[in-house]
C-alpha cells in the first residue's frame, strides 16, 4: 500500500499504512524562510502532487493583510480536498475555533470530522489554579515584533492554571506523575489506568506545556529552575494535603529532587525515570538545544513538528501514531505561546542544567536524604547515556530498574510495563 505524505511547515511527514509517522526535514534555508513567514502569520493553502501530497504553504505566500481580522471571526471550517479522494485518501480538516489563536500559527488541525484525540484527552482533565502570577500585569507581547499576543497567550491575573488528569479513588494513596521537558501529561496515558486500580494517580502539564498556562517570559514567569521548584510546591499542596509518591521523567528530575529535599516529610518515595545524573548529561541534545539559539530558536520553536514530533521521536525507539502526534502538536498549532515557552525553557536548560545536575547528585548523595529512591532507566535513550548510572545507584544503595526496550520517554515506549513497575515499588513498605 502506498504511504501517505503531508508537508507542514517545512517538514515532510510520512505516514505509513500502520498510522505511524516519520519526519523528513527539508533544507535549512527553506525551513528558515517558511518559519519566518509563519511569524508574519500568513495562511494560504496549496495542493502539491495531489495524488500523494497535501502541502500546507501558509508560510510561503505573501502576507495577507486581512489575516488578523479573520482571527476575530467565529468558528470556521477549512477543508482541503485532495484530487485523489476517489482513490480513498482522506480530506485534511482544519477546524478548531480560530478565535483561540494569537496570530502566530493557525488554530486546530485534525484528520477526521469526529472529535480529535486532543479534545478527548482534554475532557478527562480539569484546571487547577496554583502559584501566583508575577510580573506587572501587563499584556504579554511576542519577543520578535513586540505585538500584543492573543487571549490564548495571556496568563491568568491571579494564579496560574494547570491542566491535571486524575484517575482512581480519592481515598487511596496519591501518586503524582510528572512529565519531562519537553513533553506533556498525555505521555502517561498508558500508566494511569494501571495505577488507578490501587492508587489515586494524578498527572499534570507543566507551565508552558500542553493545556496549562503558557506565560511569556517577562510576563509573570521566566521558566527558571527556581520558579519551577516553587510552582511545583504550590501545585502539590493544592492537589493533595497528605503523603504522596512522586514519579518524574527526564530533564524535570533535578527540579523535583530540589523540591523533595525540603519536603521529605510529605513523600513516601520518589521514582526517577531516565534522569540526568552524570556530568555528561549536562550537554543538551542538538534537537533540543537548537531552540535556545538566538532568533533561530524563536523561529524553529513555531514549528509543531520540530517542537513536538521530532523531540519525541529523536530520543528513542518511539514510533508515534498519528492520533498521538495530533495531541502533542495541538498546543503549537493553537498558539505561538507554546513555542516561545519552549524557547525560554531551552535557554534555561542550557544555562542551568549543569548546576542542577550537580545539585541533584549532591542531594541524592547526602546523609540528609531519607526518601526511598528508585531509578528506572530506558536503555535505548539517545539523549542521556547509560554509562555510570547503575554504579551511581549501587554506591548509594538505591533500587535500579532496567527497561531494555525503552528510550528516553519510557512512559511512551513502555507505558504498561512502567505502570506495573511503579505499582510494585509503591506497594512495598518503606
């Protein structure tokens, strides 16, 4: 069966008959040009090789001066029909409310007339308000042209809004699942059903990701490690007053360890999943560090394929299905604020990661650290090397669990297996 391909923002998506996608980047020059036009917020559509492709050329056409006024109109449906529809290919639908965009990227996008996976995931969660909004209260402006951004890019006026998904009885022991940078709470969708049988399982989107608030740097939140530590404390206090078990993956681990050292009385145990622990882990992978580059970072962060698909698929064996890809892309298709948040966080990681890794290692090695600790490691991680991790755990007497078939995002590659491991670890007495 012939594979389907679609172009989007300078990147070619190849979709095979099993509904898995792979990414084929085009030349750097064409990417830069297309992304720069994306920031100019023009949109138009052009079919290309209609028997196999649909080209989203909204970023290669001249600026449409009527574009911004169209954003104020009510919900619209734009249908792009392939001439090969008679051969069984689907229409491509862009049908999210245009009113929720901010002019830096077009809203919505899905491949069917029915509810999107992103909509279904959103309905499972709720918004929780925690951590005071800082700053002067001024309206956020984009970092390129200084234009006031739309409603979807503005933070709350009092407390930040966090998107949380909860499963299981509220009377059971609470387990909080914390995604890494960059990812979303959606990554734990396979873990939640397993833990909810015996525990109250909660996951959330960090500020700047998923459906949570995405404040622009300089307008209430600057994406520093200190802010993430403080905001995590505020959120956990809001979610549960009792003891909890924490599960954290990837580059968010140093933040959680820093929180945990000052709240050990609240923790039953902590499970670190592919955390950066070694000195060599302080070097960001190129697919992530590129977002910290001057100007180029701002431009590339507006590409949903670079900001979501490529980051998730470049760090391990994970092959993303189309429905899952649409959930991860949704924030970047809906608002430019998601990309600018990723850009700010990447700069923070590049600047602070080394110090945070050293601080985490010092905390975990300290005699003052009393929390039951387990490290789970996906062996096929392409971002963080395995060398030295097991010895570090052995020297400190921490449990170490090896997952041979998983990559950096263990919950995506081996969600069910990770869920069972977590359940077993938490069930053991301290």
